C-alpha cells in the first residue's frame, strides 16, 4: 500500500470529534508514515492551548496560523495529517490539501455530540447550545467536506481500528496507478 501511495500525504478532514487524530495515528503506523496533527503543531509552536489562541487571536487569527502550518506541512511527504475541523473553510487551504489524498470522516451529529459533550478543549463548542452550534457548523461545512477524494461514513459501533482498515481498503479506489514501463 505505501508503495502504491508513493509517499503521497493523507489528509484527514471532518468535524471536531470525527476521530481524525485517533484514526490518523493508526493509519500512519499502517502506512509506515509519520503522523502530524495541525492542531498540535499550532499549539506547540504558540506554546498555548487552542482555547488560549482562540481567546487571544480570535478565530480569524487561529485560521491564519492554521493555513501557515498547512503550507509548511504539505512541503513534506509520507505524512498522515490530522487536520483541524475548520481547515476546509479557507479557500487557500484546498490548494495545499490537494497535494495529497483527502479523506473525510463523515460522522453523524448525535455521535459527534456524544463524544464531545464533556469536552472543554474545543472553543467553538463553548456555547449555551453546543449541540445547535455543532449542527450549524456541520450544515455550513458539509458541502466543503464533500470535496474530499474519499468519504468514509462512520457509525457508533466502529472502532478506530476498523475505521483505519476501511480507509486502507478504500484508498486503491481513488489512486491512479502509475504505468510500469517494461
Ligand atoms: N471510532 C471511535 N470510537 C469511539 N470513540 C472515538 C472514536 N474515534 C474517536 N473517538 C473519541 O472521540 C473523541 C474525539 O476524537 P478525536 O480527537 O480523534 O477527533 P478529531 O476529529 O481529531 O477532533 P478535532 O477536530 O477537534 O481535533 C476522543 O475522545 C476519541 O477518543
Ligand atoms: O472545527 C473547528 O473549527 C475546530 C476544530 C479543532 O480541530 C480545532 O482546530 C479548533 O478547535 C477548531
Ligand atoms: Mg484532532
């Protein structure tokens, strides 16, 4: 499989709570790729949590840093990249994402909410109506997530390992094998 991918990066996109970070680790291992998470790179570089960056720079400031990080990441190969849930919002980011193979983890809203209900690390969900906020973000972003090369539907019974296997099995369907010259 890694020879089929020929070092092309895998970018996982999808809503917060979709499992990009969790599944990304497993995929990287299976592919013999390094794993990176744009949220982690941002937090490490700023020496601040994502919550603190949102509080100090606002979402606009965060999105600018996120684009800068993505631009640097896409200069490398053999990476599995877990992206932030809102990476699809900036048009310029698609130019970077399309350097690699884009995989959308499509998770139903009730499952996302169940996973994130107790979580305080996603600043956009610190809202009086977190489920309503999640729903409106999902509605706004679904047309963007649909631009992925691969859509992987995820249900409540699937483990991260099963989801990683599903992605591995689906990858060949969207790869163009290079012609072998004899
Ligand atoms: N298949 C799964 N089954 C059960 N729990 C899961 C699964 N995938 C992820 N989780 C749990 O859901 C939560 C969110 O997962 P994760 O942090 O990987 O999402 P994310 O897509 O990276 O979110 P964000 O965009 O906010 O970074 C975590 O607590 C994780 O353990
Ligand atoms: O969906 C979003 O907009 C976000 C998701 C997280 O990964 C972080 O990038 C941040 O909390 C914003
Ligand atoms: Mg994540």
